C-alpha cells in the first residue's frame, strides 16, 4: 500500500515548456495559475467565515436563552428575531455563500484556466516554477 505520493507525482515532461512556447506565454500561464491558487485560498477564507459565523450564531442562541432566564424576554425576542439564524446575505446562510462561490466563480475560473493552459501550454502545469527550479539548480 502506498500513501498516494507516487500517483500524484508528475513526470518532468509535465513541467517542460512545450516546443515553440515563448517566455511571455510561460509567464502569463504562471500568473494565471497563481491567480487561481489565490482564489483557492480565498475559498478557504470563506470556510473560515462559514465556521466562525456559525459559532457566533450558537453563542447568540445561548445569549437569547440567558436573556430569557434573566427576565429580559423583550430583548431576547429582538435578538432571536433579528440576529439568530439570520441570512448573512439576502436569502443566504454562510454555507450557501460557499456553495455559490464554488459553483460559480471558482468553477468557472478553474475551467477557464485549464482551457488556456491546454491551448497554450499543452495542458502542462507549473512550467514557470519548474524552470525556476532548474535555474536555481535544485533537485
């Protein structure tokens, strides 16, 4: 049994510049790939937002309970009605924000990046990084 590393390893050819590909194209492909990686990091921040907001909503629920116990029913009703379980964006809870990002912008960007990479870089990934690695003489 393996840990999957072998299956994920790429051959050197998968990082080679396709014949006839100029420096400007390699640079542009590298920038597009970097931008996609940044959007993937943004997706992670959306999960942070989702989980932190969910935790806050749980605390709001506890605050409502304690307000009631302390005899402040009117304020508990206000918080419960206006804040607890409220949409964070019109018609959306945080999980829906994450899904909308995944199903819209991120999916579209991922597909377009692949189409451009296929058309201009023979589908190869990290060409610029692999060339940088070669220039720096690392193994």
